[in-house]
């Protein structure tokens, strides 16, 4: 399949028609999505109309933007005006937002054509897309395996060549981990670099939107298309966002790379040997390209998981209070009181993992436990940030596996704690607000793709793209 860059160049020059490109994309979806279930909703007619509009503007000599005619898919937790936005939850089934999120608007302005909304773990809570109320997504590389999560549908849509570009959200790894398991590139930008206006909140101090692509260059272009200050997101960064595209050809000469000891199986167990071996090879590849590579210890890394699984549920318990059958959510009427109605609505509307998170979060925030759990987790968060800041005085980027394992079978991690352990490498950057990218780097057990993670400091996207391009070439 053509990359996003190739598609946009072809459409802009008139060599390709946007209508044909979108038809191709819809054809692959029709062929494969009954099995894969990457999509919750496909908006074929809207996509055809949008593509025809792009073609006629190009025929009129207009510049339609850097993503001219590129078919895209969006995780079904991003508000799209008049198009179902469900978070893969029964409680929002059939809900059509009255507005487009900022990212949705920016992508349309860049010439991209929305073909549909992708499946996810309900409210983005999970690491395998098995928690969707509408059934799981399958990994296009092997349908007996999970695609990762929570943005499993977006990862699968790119891996199955349904679209060259999709977007997900990453609260604790939900872009990078499915990217790794499906063999695509996945970027979690700096917190505040991409507006979250119109992204349905899970954990507001952690959530970020970012792209899935088949190449590093596509990810750079996609990032630049959606990044930038937005007055409608109070956490948006007012400074200009660094250029990722300009960094692509810079090479690794002189780049200072630190390999995080704690995420290389020292101190944290459960890493597959192949995954560690590929990560070491990636470090060697950067060294061969002229980078200086050293191991570095970030001792607080091992507490990231515990801190995250208090902070994220705490924020979720507050964010999800709005689904009560009055403000939002499909109402179930039962009993004679408003309270009975709300209980019935939430009991019927939320799946087991969402309920678990709400209970964990409510508990962690309750009087008498707040200091011991939530307060302590916030102090751990500061320690993690301090460790990162100390490391970035010596290094431009850090390196680790993205996921401790390759794609796994359905049901293999059925107890919640085992599933949570999958996020050990990705969570620290969310807690710090730092950017990180997963790049496919060769294969591990069963010939399945391994993702290597490159982490950078605040607004360090240029450095991570520099390293990512080198790894892609070496892979
Ligand atoms: N797997 C993590 C969780 O379940 C991360 C999810 C995400 O990034 N949205 O919370």
C-alpha cells in the first residue's frame, strides 16, 4: 500500500484521484474487516463525497493541504460531528456528537478523508482491545492474536492496509503498545502538543492523541498536521511545536542515547528474551550510525505502574461521573428515584473493566485513603519526572522495549493485573508528559513484530524522530 506521503503527493499532482484512493481503502475494509473488526463505524458515503470535493478543488488549482486525499481512521473516542462516537461502550452506543474535535477539524483542513471510527477497549481502558463492548479487534498479522490496546482498531486498520494513517489516544501506552504488537509506527506526542478538545476524557493529566503509520516519515507529517496551540484545550502548549519532518534526515551522529536498565529486564521481570535482544540490537544500530550509547539507571521506573494504576483510575472515576443517564449516557429507567435510574444506567452501560477502574479510583480518592494512595502516587510521579530530567541532562533520547512481549492470544492475560503489567515500559512517559515513539524493529517469538521505544524530553519530538528514522533504516 502507498504511504500517506505518497498518497498525498499523488493526489495533489493529479496522478491519483482521491475518489479512487478512498475506493481502494473501502475495498480493503470490505474484504477484511468482517474478520479483523478494526472499525466500529465506516462512513463510506461521506468519505466518497469528501474525496470528490478534494478532487474538484485540486482540479481548480487549489492547495488542499499536506494530507490531500489520504484516507484516515479515528479511534472511536474522538468526537466527530453527526457520526457515532461510542468509546466502544454500551453507555454511548448511538451517540452522535454535535461537533468535531480539534484534531478532526485539523485533519479535514489538511485534506485527509475520514473513512471511519475504530474499535478500542471500552473508554480506552485495556491493553488488548478485548474490553470493547462490541467485540474484540483481531491482529491482522495473525487473527488468533490480540492487536494490543487500547487503540487496537487504529493499529489494525494501518497494519491491514485499510488506511495508511490512523489516530489513537495514549494514556498509558495505548498508541505505542498496539503499534508494537501490529508492527506499525506509533507516536505519543508531548502532553499538550496536540489538542484534546473533542477527545473523550479517560485520565486528563495523561491523555494524548497521536498517529499510527507504516513509516516514520508519515508519522512526522501526521504529527505536524495535528500539533499546535489550541485555546479550547487548557493544557495546550502555547510555544511552537518542534519540526519532526526536518529531523528525519539528521542521522544519529553525535546523538546521545541512554538505554534504561530497569526496562531491560533488570529489576522488572517478565520481558521476553527476543524483545530484549531486539532492543539491544537497536541500540547497536544507533551506535553504528554514530550515536553514543550507554546504559542509564532510572530507579523510580519500577514504581510507574503502581502510580499509574492509582492516578488513572482516580481521574477516570471523576471523568466518567457524567455518564449518569441525565448529562450523558443511554438512560435505563428503573425504580422510582433518580438515584435508582442512575444506578441502573451505569450498571447496564459500563463493562466490567470500566466498573473496576471507577471503583479503584473512587476508593483511592476517598477520605482516609487519599493520602495513602492518590497522594503517594502523585509523589511517585514527581520522582519519575526527576529521574527523567536527570537522565536528559546526559542524553538526548532514551531507549527501551515498547512492550515486554509480542502479540499474545485472546484470553492469555485474563486477570487484570497480568494485563496491567504489559504497560510497564510505556507508562513512565505519560506520567512525565514526555513524547515517545514505537518503531517496528525486526521480529521476536513466532516471527511477530517487536517494537522498540524511543523516549524524549518535553517537546523533544525532533530528537526522537531523528533516532526513529535511523532505526527504521536499520531494521
Ligand atoms: N493499558 C492502559 C490502561 O488500561 C493504558 C490505556 C491507554 O493508554 N488508554 O489504562
